[in-house]
């Protein structure tokens, strides 16, 4: 890992009064819970069972971010 990235993570962890490992665990758990763009775009079509418009997809993506 680049030194600059590691230092930035250490600083963020310290600001939250967390160890680097605890902070890294939080970041990884949060990232794992987010859908990729491919997942976000394909899932509604599978769930809905029909093709959705771009507008409908955008609304679903926005709702997922809330």
C-alpha cells in the first residue's frame, strides 16, 4: 500500500479514535454492503421481471443511497 494512502487512513482512524484495523474493518464492511453499478442496474430488472426505463433505474439507485 502506498505510504500516502496508509497515512491518510491512519489520520482518519485517529480522528474517530479507532485503531487502524478497526477503521479498515468499518470501511470494508461499508464497501461490501454497497451494490456495484452493475448490480444496481441489473437487480431491478430481475426483481421487477420487466425492463425498466432509465428514469426508473435512477430513482431506484437514488433510493438505495438514502
